């Protein structure tokens, strides 16, 4: 008899793409899987075998608990729905509802349901998902991939010299400075690359057009994914587009304020270079010099060297 599972993901783009590894592995092993997430639906055509459904209301929890055999829930302390689902699900199916934590802290082992997943913050999310499938669920077939299937008519990295720069994110504190992005782009332009900025919205970035760069915005996440798939590289902050590009096997360069964060949350599906401050810079509790001033410790030259490594590693296209 086929197992039927519900997977409840965080609602960020990066979270959704990374956690989709779990849904893909369940499907690969013959399970019927519904994935609940509010951002991924515009990309449904890229993974038609993995149905994505918007989050239901709290009132629908009794119906949900009666519909599936297994429940895999990304913990979210701020979501009433998730906390209610965990509480009620653990009462009825303590072994068949698994709570999964994904944050880079040694204290994660103190979480009440840590044994449900045994998350290792030194490994990427995709690697953790594979270990979960192997060690907890004992699935015979496992993959680190999210299950993306390119639509017909697209040519992978057709514009190999096109470098996409995504200079924004959900929080300003995660963003490498604009002036440094522009300097990096000028260096790449001098080396013959076509640099395209993807700021999410053009406001505040129109002036880079005067320097010879394109600024692109897209009406849908699907159109953006198609553009990324045919590009050569993506450079950006720790954000959802990096995970999307990585899942599409586009080489990525990611700016991150701390390497321990990058170990877990940097794009992990394909070739990626992380640019972060040196671990030698003090970051003791109460005096977070590295976290507070990380942007000053990440130079344009350091970013260029990382891009050169990415360029070298991307000369072969093995998957």
C-alpha cells in the first residue's frame, strides 16, 4: 500500500526550494506526497510530479490529520497553524509526525523533537534531508536534488557569459553594499561578461543602466526561473534566488555574514562559492564584531577571487 505524506515547508523561496528535496525523495520511493507552501506554486511546471498546495487554515487541521499517513513539519515558532498541527499531530501520531529544525546552532539538540530529524548544522539543508531519509525513514533511494525538470524549449546556460547579480534579499542586514556590487560588476564587464542586475524591483537601481548594465524584472517567478536557467552564473546575497539557481544547476556565488550560517543555508545543489568574513575576526557573544560589520570585511577583491574559483570549477558541467 502506498504511503501518503504531507510536507509542510517554510514559506520563503529559498526554504521551499531546499526543503523540496524531502518531497522529491518521498516521491522517488513511491510515496504520494502533497507539499504545503505559499511561494512555490508559480514554479509548479518545473516539478509537476510534486503537487504544491497553499497553507490551509487552522480549522482544517482535523481533516489534514485524517487524510495522510505521515506528516513532516518544518518547525515555525511564529505560526499558529504549525504549532497547532504539531501539538495535535503528536497527540494522535507521535511517531508519524516528524518535526524538523533547520538552524545553525549547537543548541538545536535541546529542541523537544530534535530526535525526529537529528539535524547537523554543519551540513547543508539538502544533505540533511538526505540523511533524514536514510537514517530516520530508511528509504532505499535518496537524492540531494529538488526534482526540478526544465520545461521544453529552454537551453541550459545558453548565455554562458551572462552573469546575474541579485543584490537584494528579505533583510537589508544580509545585503552586500551596492557600491561594492557595482565595482564587482565593472570588473566583470571589463572581462567580457554581460552583467544583468536582478534587484527584485528597479527602484534604487536605475542608475546602473548608465554604466552599461541591464536591469531586469519579471512578472512571474516562472519567467525569472527560465531566465536564470539560460544564464551562466548568479551572484547574490544569502537569499531565495541563490537556492533556485543552484537547484537549476547554475553556478552561484553567495555573500554571507558568517560561515556557520553558510554551512547550513548556502545554496547546496550545485557549484557554489561562499564569500564571508574571516573566522579570525572576533564574534564573541555581546561583541559581534564580525556579524555587525561583516560587509566591511568582504572586499571586492575577495569576491573576484571567489568568482575566479567558481569560473574554474565550472569549466566542467558534470551534475
